[in-house]
């Protein structure tokens, strides 16, 4: 299967993360998407698309070295896929597992599981 469309969505996701663009996050996430991870206090969180996009858009500054890497893309069906990516946001290196769904011919992220570690 051709992963070029998924790679394009991931690139926009990387750009949104680096540019603090809530609008670009809204573009790549499905309306039903959920984002899972731990907050700053270590509590498990479940953010909906709009909440997450607003959090990204409310951040300031992108004065850090950019790190974006696609570690793997696996198709799990004709209209579903999973990608593992690594990116830097501020002083944290995240490894994200992104689940994709294709609806009406368009790929979008339906779920995100994030894990971050501080930059050494």
C-alpha cells in the first residue's frame, strides 16, 4: 500500500507541533479523535481534538532544534494504519503512536498515544 498520503498528514502534524498551530492540528485530526497521555503531574489524560488543538495553539515559541522522524508506518487494513513517530517539542522528545483512519478517501489521525522524555 502507498504510504505517501499518510506521510503528508504526518508532515503537517510535525509542522503543527513545531509552529504551535492549532489550526494545522485541527486539519490532521479526525473530528472523533482522542489524544492519550500523562499530564505534567503524571495523571492519565484523554483530550478531545479541540482541547488538544487549543493547547497546541496556546503555546509560544519554537526556538529549539527541530527533530521529526517517522519510525514506522503499518497498514492494518485498507482504511486503517498505525504510525510511530518521534518529535521534539520544546525540551521534550516525544514518541507518539498515531492511529489513522481513511474516511471518504481522506486520511486523518483518529487517536494519538504520547510519551515524552526531557532532552538530555
